[in-house]
C-alpha cells in the first residue's frame, strides 16, 4: 500500500510539473501556501509545548537577538538566493512548477536543496530568538527529518524521472543540505 501511494504521489508531481502552465499556476500558490502554513504551525505548536511543559526561555534579551541574527541572515540569504535562481530559470521552488532544466548554479552548485537549508536555519534562528527549547531541539529536527524523508521518497524519484541522467549525476556529486566543506577547501588549494 505504501509503495502504491508513493508511486501515485510521484506520478502526480511529475504530471503537474510537466503539465500545462494553467495547472501549474493553480498548484504553485496552493503548494507554497500549505508549506508556509505548515512552518507557522510548527512555530506555534512549539511555543505551545514550551508553555504547556513550562520550559523556561532558553535565551534572554539581547543574547537571543545576537545569537539568532546569524541564523536569520544565512537562512534568509540561502532561501532568497535559491528562489531568485529558480525564478531566473523560469520556474519556482514549489515542486509543482519547477524550472524546465536542472539548476546547478549559485547555491545549487554546492547543495541540492539550499532553499530548505535556508529554511532550517530560519527555524533554528526563530527558536533561538523566541527562546523555544522545543523548536530548537524537537520540532526543527523533526521538520528536517520529515523533509529528508519526503525528498528521498517522492521529490528525488520524480526529479530522476523528469530530468534523467543529469539529475542522477548531480545527486551523486552534490550533497543534500550541507556543502562538502573539506572538498571545497581542497579544490581552493
């Protein structure tokens, strides 16, 4: 049952991504809205859990601002840059309306999912800024795990189906979320 359901999602994503502009234009804002609502719910639920379990605030002002700023900066930079690259390639980061060709420039030269890496940083930054123990240690790691599973189970098989060998080669040489720092240092020498 799981494999059949997974195959249906992959086929649906493929048909939508390769379908008419009209269909993509319907699903793109819907997909983006669902994702944004999911992120907001994660923050709200984590704050509710903190309150329910009477967790103390992890950081006080101004320490929370100082510590969260790098997460917000890096996360915003990665997510924004990723979106701009996709828009320049005539697509969106929403899987229903991707660019027509594989994107391997900008942050995509270093990781396959820089926008998600940016969102993970933003969630950690929000956790630090809000002093939320559960957002930092439970909900953000859980969100990362769910995204990893969804990418491996649905998005990557669809990308292989749609983009073929180019994507498979890109996937072999490019990490999912975190760049190969040692390899980049070796290449710079």
